[in-house]
């Protein structure tokens, strides 16, 4: 079989970084181990020159080419399944979806069915030939809101490049514990937790991760934040909020011990105890369409469970002011 050639430009800011690190940044739809394997197999060229050493240091600004075996990814093992999708936009190149809570995005060990990708393969079978079935980015199982998938290889390349160039605009709403006096930025590198490999953590020397946030609404003991991703690491907002001691309400992994505010009424106490997912919603998404070059944005309503949470927090604030 012939190979699929993926290409990109190494950012100037990557000067001095290892080639395998740069590959992981430019081509996030493939694992680091697979990229390193392809390096050793002679599938990578930098400015036309073959490079086979993962530790090779880049200068920044070079063009990089990666030859991907056509048979990858092996999505044939993933079954198309007729699962309802909330599609907010669709054309010949892209599909924008409003994901519900509880829907796993990507098949994984022990969970190969009932995912968003299974649903996409049923809706658009041509996506079976794309890396990760066209998925450009992910949302955690219990995070709701907008994400985009590509329907063909040129669109996938366009959107992947836009994501790497930070030209895809992603905004989230999060209800977090504690009060803020002002918005700000969390700039803290992320990687796998040194002990619990299923979690992420702020780790010196980890992958750069930047989250901007501003205050949308203040409650008595909680805050509604609007977060913008500058980078898109796994669990980024959840880990960053926990890192600054304002974990997201209901987060079962990073939320720590349940926080019941002093003076909370029985209804608020009951609601917080029963809120069993992170209160995080990808509310807005924007990017340039692959063919037309037109910039488009989409916004979806906040899910009912988060609306109910915010309403009971407003009532708590009003009761405290009496």
C-alpha cells in the first residue's frame, strides 16, 4: 500500500526541542511511541533530509514531512453504530457536534462500542479511513458541548494545522469551588501523574499548557468561569483549576473532598452531593472552514444539570443576603 504524506511547519518557538517532541505536537492524532517507531523506520524528513534520531534537535521554522502507512488507523475494528448525535453543523468536510454527558468520545481498551466515533462511522462511513476516524480533538466522557471532526484527509490536515497554530477558538463554562476577585491565566505544564498514570498533573518539564479564564458570575461560595484554551492537553481545565485550588464542582478525579459551603441550606447540600460529573461545558467553538476559508463560530446552550446548579447557587446567594 502507498503512504499518506502529512506535512507541517515547525514553529520558531520550538528551537532546540527534540524531533520526537515536535512530532507529537504537530501530529497529535498519533501516539508518541508510534511516531518514534516511524522515525526509526525512516518515515520522517526535515527540510527534505531524512531524520531517524528521536533526539535530533530542531532549529525551528523547518518543514516536516511524515509518511503514514495507508492502512493506519485500523478503524476497521471499530463498529459503526446507530447512536443519536446532536449535529449543529455539517458539510462535505466537517461535522460539528454537541456532545452529551456520559458519551465516551474514542474507543479504548474495554470500551470499543457505544462511543462518539462509533456513531460518526455510522453517520459518515468515509471517516473510517482517517486518523482517529476524523476526530480533531476530544472531550472527556462527562464534559458536554462542542467538538469537530473532519470527513476527509484534506479537511483533517487543515483542522489539525489550525489546532496546532492555535487558530481554533474553544471556550468553556465551568462552575468551580471558591471565589475569584478577577480573571487570569494558568500557565502550568501538564503530563501524566507520576504515580497514578490514569491522571494528569502539573509536572515540571511537562507539555506546555495555558488556560485563560474570566469571571462570568459570582455566587456566595462558587464562581462561574469562562475558560479559553490556548493549548489543548488532556484534562487541561480540570487539572489547572484544581492546581489553583478551585476545582470544578462535581469533578470525580480532581475535585478532592466534597466541599459543602458553610451555611448551605439542605437543598444546596443535597444538590452538591448528587452532582456526579464535572460542571464543565464546551460552550463555543470557532474555526476557518477548509474549502471556503470562511470563519464560523457555533454556540450551544448550557445543559440542564448545570443550569439547575447555577440556579440553586443564585438562590443560596439571595438567601445569604437577606
